[in-house]
């Protein structure tokens, strides 16, 4: 008997599903693409349990005849391409004709569809790819697809699913991508029990759509970019530097309306900000390219999330220079001037929040030297080995705290460091790191106790967040409450902040909340952190401690400095690092101090004994 045999269709579909259908969000992406290709003007997405229980997409597009509906479920059945030439110039979102067959093979699947010209519609019900029912049904023109219990028959795949909250976030991302690409289509996203997460009316104005999806705060701080070439058109918006994020989640590229990820192009934007953004901050943008379909290959990724450009350098150049130009006009670009005082920390922003960054002059000088020497000169503090080594040395130099000694505050240096005398050693305290440590310990203790100082807000603050951020807030509601942040989901993407921990009340609460969401998202996306509730709490508290602590740039009175030093002594004296692991203080021991002046320590300096200054 032969060993080789042809696989049955259903198994082929399940294998294909392994590539196309990775998780609920990939189903949503494929079904949305189909609705868009069918000319829908209105699309509704319903989700239960992050899409694991149910995904339902309803559109008012062309619909299908009974024959087409049956065919659409067969593998490699498509109305979108017919020849090899078509494949080289794809104008639709879909083209492989395998999505429906794949999805139906790994779920309990129902399709209801009706052409405008037909009086009755068609309903086809499948289970694991096998047809259970195929008959007429009365529905309005359009198509409705229900996917229940995704991967019910492929347990291995089911195991890879994350929590419902995480899967839901990915679904939101897929809807957001489509909504940003097609403002002229109305989208609605309905979550468990009918909660409306997104309700976006059709609009001709991309800014209106951006506001609906990303929130008012972002939409109002965007700068428009444009390029109109013969083969390449580019339209879009990039965020002012103040909108920057700690990850790339607010970066959207579309190529012929197809959402794509591209590190190269993302870098083209980031590079245009130069020193306006610290190394680890990422700009926010929504940029759309329109290219001759033959100038781009969209058939190079199973889930179509990447494309290949014929001329990527040209696109890089166009994008980079458009961004640089608009930023130059909108923001006063820091220039390298020798008389600019070198201040390693940006001024306090209007919100009173200090972002640690290198000044333009230093950054540019470093870049200049690295270009000259052909060597990479590191400008990232935490990334260079040298910095890490220095930090290690500093930590090693942390005073022996077992001996309690009086600390006398001498002065504040650069609105950043507190200089103290301890015995005859010089102790230099980083005011932000120290206060952060003090705050963190206090917050941790507070969060774990029943007594919290919570300040109700007289006038609740309404905060609009992006659709993605919304799901993070929803998923972390309990945690935030435990900490004292009382948030109410107002519907849509608006949250109402009703109470905050008292220590936060002075801050720009919107900024604090958005930053916290960023940190939470970064944390969750790290491998192994899923479901780590304690870790999440630690993350949030670290963030809040940082935000509520005194900053570099805050001028402190002697009294304030003394209070801080006292608090630091009480708070975990032994640890001497801030929650981020940076040292809170360094010590210049007397021997070293004297040694640096070429002297040997001789004991406390008494004029009578030595008779004045010795040369
Ligand atoms: P592809 O989109 O690559 O053609 P699919 O498996 O996603 O492959 O869909 C197969 C075919 O079914 C499509 O080519 C289209 O003709 C039809 N179809 C799918 N979804 C819809 C829809 N929502 N409305 C109308 N026709 C649809
Ligand atoms: Mg398709």
C-alpha cells in the first residue's frame, strides 16, 4: 500500500486555519475585510468572552446569492481575483479565498446572507467545517456571520489562547485598524451583555474618526502630513512630542487601506523627532499610503500584516522629510548652540511632569561623534554597559546603613540633589529617586491596609481614552479600585474619574492615568507576566510613586529636604534604591574626598590644631 495519501478537505482547511486564524482577533480581521470588500457602509461587531465564546459580524454590504454563499465556504473560492495578473495588482482586502473555509473548519459557524435582488436569504450552519443546515431565511440585505466556540475542535490551539481580556484587546485592535482605515464606514463594537465599546458614525473627516477611536486628547494634538506624488500618495497625522508613548501601540500605518506593521517606517517617523523625544519614547501617528497596487506585494504574509514595497527607500524618505518639516514648523526644534546651558533634564512640562531626557545639544553632539568615529556612541542611559557598571559601582558605594548616623542637610544642588553630611562623609541624595522610594513604600502599605486616604473629586473628571486603553482600564478595574482610583465607565470611550488617592490629587490626573495604562500594557505584553496580579499592582504603584514624587527641577526648602531625608531613613533604609532600581544616594567617603585633593584624611579639621589652611 502507498504511504502517501491526499488529505481530506476538512483537514486541509484546519491546517490552513493554523496560519490564517491565530486567535479571535484574526477572525475579526478577516470578516471585517470581507464586509469592507462587499461595500458595507455599516458594520457591527459583537464579542463575547474576548471572542472565544462568540464573534458576530453583521454588514449591510452586497450579500451573496445562495450559490455564492455555498461556494464562499469552499477553499480557494474567491470573487476577487481570477488570474495571475490580478494577483499582482490587488485592489481588495481579501484575495486568497481561504478565510471563510478556514474559520468554519475550526468553529461552530453560521452564515446568513441576502442579495438585494433576492427576496429570501440563505442560512448555512456548519460545525467544524461540516454542513449541518442549508436553507432559506428572511434577513435584510447584507451578511451576518456568527463564529461560536472558536477552536472547539482543535484543543492544541485552544491552549494558546490568553485571557478573555487580552483576546478582547486584540479584537479591539483589529476593529480600530479597520475603523481608522475606513472613516466612511460606520463601525460599532458591542461587548458582553450589550455594552457598546465603540460607536463610530460614518464620516468624511479622518480627524473625526481619529477622535472617536483614539480619544479627544490625541486627535487634538496631531499635526497633518501630506505628500502627493504620481505613484505614491501619503496622508496622515503625527502627534506632537507631548503625546509620545512608551510603546508603539499608537502607531498606525496603512498601505492601500491595509493595516501594516513596519519597524523601518516607524523608525522613519521617530527619527524625524530627533531629540524632541527621548530614546525610549515613541511618537503617535496614523499614516496612510496609497500606492499603485503593482508597487507593493501584499501576498507575503499569511495574515497579511506585512507588505513588501518595490521601493521602500523612497517611502522612507518621503515620510521622514514630511514629518521633519511639519515638526519644525510646529515645534521650535532645539538647535545645537554652544551657549545653550547643558541641563540634563527637560524643564518641567506645563503639567508639572518631568520627563528625563538628554538635551538636544548633548544628543546631537553624541550623534555627531558617533558619525565621525563610525562607532555607535550610546546615548541611552540605561542601555549602555558603562552606565550599568557605573550604577553597580554606585550601588556598591551605598553607605553601610547598619550604623545609624546623623545626616545633616547642607544644600540642594541643581534642583536635583540633596547634599548631606554624614559623619565626615559627603552623601548625595537623588531627590526624585529618594522620594519615589518613600512614596512607594507608603503606597504599598496603604494599598494593603484597609485605611486609605481617598480624595473624592468635587467635579468628576471625564477622560476620553482610546478604544485599546478602554479595555485595559476595564480589565484592571478591581486593581485600580484597590489602590483608590475610582473610575466609572461612562460608555463609549469616556471614563469618569470620581476619586483618587489623596497623594495624587495635585497631579494632572489625565496624564497620570494614561501613563499608567501604558505601563500596564507594557507589563502585560511581556512574556510570563500574564495574570500576575501582584506584579501588575507593583507596576502601578511604582508608576504612581514616580508620578507623585518630587521631580528634578523642584526647588526644595531646607525643611522639605530634612523631612525627605527623615522619611527616607524610615522607609527601607537598607535598600537604598528607588523602585526602578536606581540608587537613591551615593556617598563620597571622607578618605576618598581628601584623597582626590592629594591629601590624607587627618581627622576633623580644627583651625586651632592646624593653624589655618595648609597648601
Ligand atoms: P477572499 O476574501 O480572500 O475572497 P474569503 O474566504 O474571505 O476569501 O471569502 C470568500 C468569498 O466569499 C469572497 O471572495 C466573497 O465573494 C464572499 N464573501 C465573504 N464574505 C462576504 C460578505 N460579508 N459579503 C459578501 N460577500 C462575502
Ligand atoms: Mg476574505
